């Protein structure tokens, strides 16, 4: 199976209905939805709208469902999905080059492990962070006193699981942005470029936003899962770190996978991005299906938001609903070979 590219008529090798007319034990709700049911029921408000099984007519193609969501949330999706346990893929505008926001941190993580394999970096070595690497946005290091040290490995963990921007700037400086781009190009990710890393610090106004495509990101996750880049040990550690993700309001929001601690049979390994586009990249592994996914949502006119919590920000909800539609599309029993 080879992923499809470009801005073309979407391939839907996975053809099936994406909705159920009734809930069954074979289609459990996610941990987040179960909590929502309990909370709303306790308040006498009934079931949350996101659990309504009639969000799309029965039998509607995935492309049609995505277009309905584009109309509902006033934006455009770019998506690629690859089955990892069987043949099948789905692509919609997957070659479009878009701002990655924090999903570019996956490129930095891969380059870090590549250099560790070459023994030019010792992941157990200590590293601190410089004042010029101070960034706003996500993370915890901005609330800590500079000068203290973490291992390089643990700095990478912070970069991924809580999307720490100071950790990212520190590691981009360590591995070198040109090296990141050179490696991604050598792996065939021709649409991907982190430039000088995520804009921030004193030179923010002169820095470009990193870019990629759904095709490149999905291809990279597929190859990490299959041990086709780096060593199996490095690939497995990248997946392990991503499984500890704490930013879970999009891809994991409605997929029936609970909290992941170590030996779980079902899991989601993902990285989010919050910027001009909402972005999600990852691998989903459940009892029914295993697949890689990359998804961008670009609002035509970003809604105003004055809340610290972004869980119910419309572009986030758009991503969550589209990820649920993709999961149902690939996981329903009638789609199995």
C-alpha cells in the first residue's frame, strides 16, 4: 500500500458507513465521553451532543462527512490515514503544505534520536535552558527558575507530552535546524521544513512558521511504527513518549482508548499542534484496528477566543469530530478484510 498524494480526488479504499444507529458493546465510548455522560446526567442535562449517533446519515462516505464538518466549522481539512494492520488508506488534500504548529516537534525528536544513534549526543547527559530560549505558550519550564538541568531525554519528553516550547527551542539549538531538515528530506518528507524552529524569543518576528503536509506527517508516523526509520529501539521509544501525551482534546477525545500506562493493549501515540491550523499526528491501536493519521484543520476565519481552556474552541471540536469520523470509518466490522 502506498499513501496517496496531492490535491486530488480523495482515495477511499476504506469504504463503509461512519455512523451507528444504535450503541453496542462492540463500539464503546471513550473515557472522556464516559465522564461527560456521568457529569451531564448528574446535572440533569442528559447526554452530550457529541455522543449523538445520528450526526451524519447512515452510510455516508467519509469524504461527505468531512465536507459537512468543513461547512459546520467554516474551515478546510487536510487528511491522510494509513491502515497499519491491513490494506487501506484515505487521503483528502494530503499534499497541501500548511503550518505545522507544534507537530514539527516530532521532526526534532526524530533528529535527536538519530544523533543519539550516531553517538554525537548522549541522551542521559544534563542540559539546561538559556534565557534567550524563553517562550510563551505551552509548557512548564517557563514557570521554573532557569539554570537547573534535566537530562536531554527528559527535555525531549517535556517537548512532546506537554509540548513545552522552551524545551523545543533548547533541543532545536542542540541538534541544529539544518540537520533536522536534512534528515527529513533524506527520508522523503519533501514538504517539511522547520526553518529555525517555532518562532519565539527576540527574533520571533523574523522567524518563519514550520510547515509540512498530512502526507509527510502520516508517512513519518507509519515508518516509525514499522521501524523503517532509525533503529527499532529508537522507534519504540518515540512511540512510548508519544503515548504519554497529555494534550488529548482532539484525536483521543472520542476514540475508545482509556488512560495508557505501559502495557496497555490499546493505545494512542499522538502529537498535537495549536496555531494557524489545528494539527494532529499519531498512531491509534485498538482491539479493532491500527492506523496512522495526520490531520490539519485551517479555519477560514479563526473564531475569537478569550478562554484559557481550549477544549471547546470550535477548531478543536472540528478536529475531534473529524478524528472520530475517521476512527469509525476504519474500525467498523464491515470494513475488515
